[in-house]
């Protein structure tokens, strides 16, 4: 029996929330995001704005050049998170098989429900709209891949300046034919860059993929080739899985005043790294992924992460990785509002020892000694010279 | 250029050289294979500037000449040709190669052979003769221990040292070291000490055919290259510059616990454990348990949070104190696959110092592995 999978995607989510707080925005061309002076980007834009060629992720300054009357609304992220949680709660009333993939998107497996899938979608859309006033589009299909594409195509068929609130159903058995005429960039996982590569090889439409034999595809796309062939036929056996909240240890600092001083920023990162390291060691855990979070003064927030060859619980490794990630994003003088460091992909503490480099063992001995002193005499008993300056003038969040 | 070759030989020759083609090179001629007449034979060459491979095949040559042809197109085409005789003819004016076979007739555009990087010509008299089968065996026992980490180029290579008639290969990725010694039949005058990319040695092992054939290694002075010459093929590789770690200082000299264990049983235990261990961190724990007045046993255990756990016990001859030590199971499997004797010696000191594996009754191979630390 084929499955019934829904993909729910809130329509212009941030804008829809803003309209709730300021009804005068309704029908107007407006966008949320950073200010044009601060090199901000469009995080969401109303459908009226889209008619003027504005789209999300576009630099705000460019958006204003395209349409100078565009209203720029400062984003209220806390509200978005709150509403997102409420939407997900409504979805979870329907089924526990929910996989949230971003703040405004989720998959649902409703195979076990007796109603027709489209009917379920219609009811859900209505309920979210009636309860929260938020419009959404839903793709209905037999798997995640097709449901996601259904939403995208459903939305793209909509024209006009109001919300699409699309529901598109791709019946089981019609997947391949549905996909065949679609441009290659509609395939989930193929971004603009890879789409270029496909086009260069003469693959313009998703159906074109099926014209080539697997070995040829393997030559060009390597391991991805057999997936590609399956996807081009609309085959996707992945389950809707509750995404276990990433187990991670992290900490962040919000500055009282936006800070652009390299040394102070790095010292903050060092301080947070030490805190994270201490917490990991305290729980006898290690993590393989180091992550930094940076919030710019315009509230735009980015996270960057890197996976290490071996898990770590050492301040030094965390700091060195986090500061490298940070410095890739930061330009001298650029101000920062918040900075966070986290370690994820947590597991048991293990380490492949090295024959040539004994820094792990040395650092471990040092940290063991420091942790023991902190345990006995408190946090201020001993600290690294580099941290001895008082930097408590910033709020520790 | 005008000649006839056998389709099978041409396909084989292209298979030999095509691994040196750099498919994504910005220099178009490096995507090509050089085809040239060479003293009554047909020469095929490819290079990515780090590694170059040449192969000679028999041909009936009517007219001398040379051209370079896109490697993929040529190889794909040759592999599908129907007949057994292939005629190749160069049209100099258009620099295109006409390929005829049975009723197939193709014209492929090439690039002037002058643009192809010249391959060095080895002075074979100054070379060292190595037995192909022995040398391949050495490469197989050592090469895999080299690092794949591009950040540490020296560790991507295999250190080759020859003094008089003593030769050694060593490779390390920082976590393990493989060392293989051998005796040459003839002593050489000038000692050799070079770091050869492990990948190049791997390719050499691939193209060197077994039998009693020899390979002649030439290291021209100050060229940063090594050339391996065989009857029908030649491989040129750039050498890696830098200081190879002083591995002899790292190899432990004494051990407290000495375990002699069947190589197949040891490998079987590792393979079984890996089924679970690969789901986690590849950790295998060895509980080495000597027994008073009799053989002891090694208990191999593995566990993964998601998959479960396992335990295999193998009898072993153990001298010395009991020890619990953890290793990366892949490191163990890889060395056990090349040990080559029915029994293996595992020598250890403590759970945070290196362990050494070597074949029983064969002093020429040593493999040292650093354990894993478990918190």
C-alpha cells in the first residue's frame, strides 16, 4: 500500500506573522530582514513584493533598488519561533509522525488515518489558518520527495498578491510523469550551482536524467548517481522521522553593545569554549562537530560548523576550531551582537592516540588538573593568563 | 602517423595509462592521452604532472607520428569497437585521429603532441633492479598505512631507503606505522632515501604484472622524481619533499605482554566485531588474559549504542601480565590481511602506549598501532 505523506510549508511565514501584529501591512509589498545599511538580506517577503521581483535571501539593498517603495520591516524572531511552535503543535495533534525540517516546514506521515490524504491536507490547512491566522501550502504525495516538490509546484502555480494556500496532490503511480517535464532545478537537493552542471551535460528536465544509463551518470555524479535515478522516477523510501533534537552542549554571550574588536571577540570565544569544554568533561562526553553562532546587529543570525576527524572535549580544540569558523565570516570592524559556541554529535569520549603528536595527552593532563582545582576551590581559583582580564562587562546569556 | 593495432591490446594499454589522466585539469592537454609511434611500437602516455604512466604495445606502423586524444572519448570508443584490428591514422592538417575498425569509422579531434609534457627518459644503467613480485608485496604491506590527509603531504608518502643491499619501505598516518625490510640481490653504490606518494606506488603495483619480471627504479639527481621502468610500461612520479618522521625512534623496543595468536582467527574476530563497531567509533577492546601453566585467551568485545554489542574469544599463547587495550578495528583488520603467516605476534605494554603486530617467523615486517583512549 502506498504511503500518504504531507509536506506543510507556511506561506511567507515571517511576513504573515508581521501582518498579524500590523494589519496595515496586508496586501502591501514588504519584506522582513536586515536594514540595507547593515548589509542585511531579505529573510521573507510578501507576495505583493514577489510580484516586483523580490525574493528571500536577496540583499536588501538590491531589493530596494528593484522596488524603491518596498517597506522594510524589522524581523521579530522570538514571535516567529513562538508561532512555529504553535503550528507544529497543531500538526502533532494529527499524528505523532512529524518531521520538522525548518522553522516553517514539516513532513507528516498520515498513512494510518482513514480519510483521503487531500482531505486531511485541506482540514489541516483550515485549522492552522482558523486557529493562528497563518496561511500554508501543502504537498500531498506518496513520499517525502514528491510531497516537497508538490508544495513547491503548487506554490509556483499561484499568481497574484495574496497568499497561495496551495494544495497539490500527486497521486501514486503518476510520480515519474509528473517529474519528467519539470526543470532540473525543481529536484530536491539540486541547487542553482548543480543545476548548471546538469544543463551543461544536456540535462534540462528531470525526465532527461532517465535517458542516461547508470554508468554514465556515475561518471559524472559519482555515488549520487543511483539516488538520482531513483529520485528522477519519484522513488523515495525515506521515512518521516522525528528529528531528535541535536544533542549538543553550547553556550552563548549577547553583548550589551555590539562589539567589533577582534581581540575581545576572540577572547569571548575562548571563554565560551572553555565553558563548553568543562561541561563536556564534567559529563564525560565528547563531540565531533564544533559550531559557532553569530548574530549581527541587524539580527540576522548565522551558524557555521565543521566536523572534526575525532571527537573532542578539549577547550583548546574547541576554541581553535570555533575561532577559525568565526574569522571566516568576520571582517575587521564588523560588529557582532551575539556569539555562541557549541559542540554537537555528542557521544562517548574516545580518542585515537597519535604516535607522532602527544598534544592530546598533554592537554588532557593539564585539563584534568585544572578541573580538579576548580572543583575544589571554585571557578576563580585558577585561570589561564590570557583570560585574566576582567571581561564581565558583557552580559553572560 | 598511420598504424594498425589489436583492439584488445589497445584497450589494455588505455586501461594501464588512464589512471594518470587528470579529468578535471585546467590544462586541456592533461585530459588527453599521448599516442606516438616509438621504435616499432605504439606508445601511450598520460600524466597529471604528479604521476605519469606510459605503456607500449605492439603495432604495425606504416608511418611515424604522434597526437594527443581526449582520454575518456578514446577509451570509451576503443572499448566498444567490434573487430580485432584497429587502424589509426593522423590527419596532420586538422590534428584529428581517424579510427577505423570493421565498419566503424570515427574522427576524433586531438591536441598537438608538442603540447604534451615531456616524460623524462631514465638512465637505466644508474637504476636499482627490483623483483616485481617482491616489490608489489612490500607495497601491499606498507602502502595502506600512509595518510590520506592532504594537510600532511609527507605522511601521504612511503619512505624508501636503500643502503647497499638493504632496502626498507615505511609509511605512517600518525596513528600507525608499517615497516617492511628486504634484501636486494645486488648492493648499490649510492644510497637512496626518497618519499614516494603512496598513490603512485599503488598504481605501480596495479600496472606491474607478476612473474619473474624486474622493475628498474631510477632516481635522477635533483629532479624530485622517481621513474619505474618495466618492459612494457613506465611510471614517473613526483617525490614528496620534507622530513619523514624518524620512525625508528618511535618503534618500541621492549614489550611486557607477548601474545601469539592465529592470524585467521584474529582477523575473523575483527571482521565480526567491525559489523557492530562500524556503527559507532570503530572501537574494539582486547582483553588479553594469560593463564598459569597453559595457553591464555584474548577476548574481543565491541559495542555500539544503537546496534548492540558482541564478544569473541580466541585462544592464544600469552606471556606477561594481563591487559585491556582498545584499538581501531579497521587498523587491525588491515594489517592482519597482509601479515601473511599463519600466526601473528601482538606485543603490548599498556593501554596508552603503542602495540606491535608482526608475522611469526618473519623479522622483515613490523606494524605498530597506537591504541584508542576511552574516557
